[in-house]
């Protein structure tokens, strides 16, 4: 390939170097911030063999090129645009300026939760393995693997301990990530999280029972009583407290002399935030978080398969706006409070949506005679089945429109089925075929059947709509 020529054609099609304010690349895509996306020559980009698709989201215009090739194209692209070697973080920062208030809020949640997802995924998948070992009737009729092999009991107990750690100490992870995002010292954020789950406090999971027994421990300080209750497995309290911590820390640094900064700033920031957390922020946000979780669970339980169908229908359009990143916070809370919620139904609906996008794209692969589109559809369709939908959704389905319609209908049907059988995930993971290990042991079979239904419906409807499109022509 003549990478320099490709880069030159891209610059021209994107409205010239004056229209490009930031550029970086990830594993498969050029990630760009443009002055005016109306200046993009979309027809020229679509005709370029190297371009597998384009889409715009979160203030970024992204050009799908493919692994390996994108690195070489970017080298020449950076020279031509005179932007230098930028990171994806630089591009994200530049794109934030183009976002509205709601988009910035969603991006903030994404910035906080995405870095801690690996820890949550690891814990959740270990929990899934533990369930496979301890679930009755899954492999042996009337018994679990542990019951049939008592020597595995301690292995299951060890795995369960490893699995629970990320959720029990979740405030530490969120405190670190959130305080860093809000501009404070992340280690102070972690320390705040440690305070919120300190073993001297009543375990947060036992708070409800302690209230009923009128046995909630308290501190008595100068006539004031403060509940000594931990915040294990919570999300909202530590998010708000981390924001306050970062603001107090930065305010202290402005007024405390440099010679005393390292001594007094951490002291005041932690003490003031800690007091506010246990007296006001924590109790209020705990109640708000419980209300939100209970509301979501109630909505899921009461709307049944109709609610699942609507959510499945809307999930892909929500992904287009980038709003799906806000679901990470909700899913984290559902998984952290799994004893009450049973797990996350959002993961199951995301899976059905991804499978549907892949099925619709593979239908296009069999329908189209365009060689370039065939190549894009085959790779993008398989990628979507594995949980990565951007190439399928933006490179094929939205461009042709009718596959996207087939996909969201398929997602609605599959989500309705999953909701009908109360299929829930006990871990975050790849929302697609590999997601089986993230599902409750008792729900694995309906999860597989749901994916099959989703695939067949999305594929069939896309095929029928394609024939309709041909008849119109």
C-alpha cells in the first residue's frame, strides 16, 4: 500500500488539514476531532478501499481502517496534518469541548468506570466459575460438582473469596479512579475508600438487619450521633465524596503555604471529607442509590418481557449517542448488590443487541455482490458476535439502514425472551458469544436460546428487507 497517498486522500476527504484539530489512532481506527463534520466528503471516504467504515460519536469522527494498516496510515496522516504524535487521551480531551452537558456527564462516568472494569470483570468471572462449581443439576443430576467431589470445596471457597474482593472493596477502586478524574490525588481517593469500608464499621450489607433490630452502632461526638456504617458495594456515595475530596484538596492547595502543603492538605482534605461523608453525603446518597437500584429492579420485574423488548429495541440507538456508557455505573451497582438484584439484566440485553447487529451484518455478507462490502461485512459481523459492534453498526448497518432495522427488531425479540426467563449476568464481560461465562449457571440455557432466536430473527428480517429494497429499485 502507498500509505502516503492514502493519508493524502483522507486529509482531502476530511475537509483539509485546517478542518482537523486532533488525530490519534487505536487498534483499528483513526480517531479525529474535526472543526466541521459537514465538510467531510463521505462519498469519497466510502469509495476508498482502505476505509472499512466511518462514524461520529462523542465529539469524535472515527474512520475504521483495520489493525496494522491504521498504524502506518496514521504516521503519514500525522505528518500531513502537522499535528504531531497525539494519544487517544489527547483526542478525548479535544472532543470534550464539542460535547453538550449530558454528553460530558456520560463521558465523566465512562472515564471513572472504564479503568476499573478489568477488576470487576475478573471478580465477576471468578464468581461465575464458583457458581459452576456449586450449582446443582448443572453437570450432575441432584448434585453440584463440589458435592460430588468434596475435595473441591476449599477450591470453591478460595475462588469465592477472590471473586468477592472487588465488590466488597469497590469504594477503594472507585475512590481512586473518581478522585483522579475530578482532579485530585487518586491515592487520597483510595484512602477515602478505605475509610468507607474500614472493618471497625458495621458492614454495609448488614445495615438493613441492624436497623430492624435497632442495633446500629454510632459515634457520640459533642452531643451529635453519627452512624458507624460502612459502604461496601456502593457506588453513588463514594462518587460524590470523591468529588468533594478533590475540590477540598485543590482549595487547600491554593491557601496553604507551599512549605506546609504536603503536611496539611492531605490532613484537612481527608478529615473534612470523611466527616461530611458519614454525616451527610453518605446517608443521603446511600438512600438515593438504593432507591435507584430498587426502581430499576422493580421496572424490570413489573414490565416483564414487554419492557425487555423496548429496552432491546432502543439499546443500539442508545449506543449511537454514546449514552450506553452511563449503564456501567448502574451495572456495577446491580452486580455489587447481587444478593438483592440477582445480577445485571442490562448485560443480557446488550448481548442480544450485539448478536443482532452481527446477524444483520452477516446477512448483508450473503446478500451483497459488492466485494468491498462483503469483506467489511464478514469481519465486522464476526466481531459483533464476539461483542465489538462498532464496525458492524457504523460500517455496514447504519450505512444501508435496512440491516439496522432488522438488527433492532431481532434485539427486541431476543431481549423479550431473556427477560421472560429472568436471565441475568453475575459479571461484566464480552457481551456476545463469550459472555456465557458471565451468566448465572441456572440461566445459561435460556441465554444460549435467546442468542439463537436473536440471530435468526435479525438475519431473516434483514434478508426480507433487502429483497424489498431490490424490488423498489
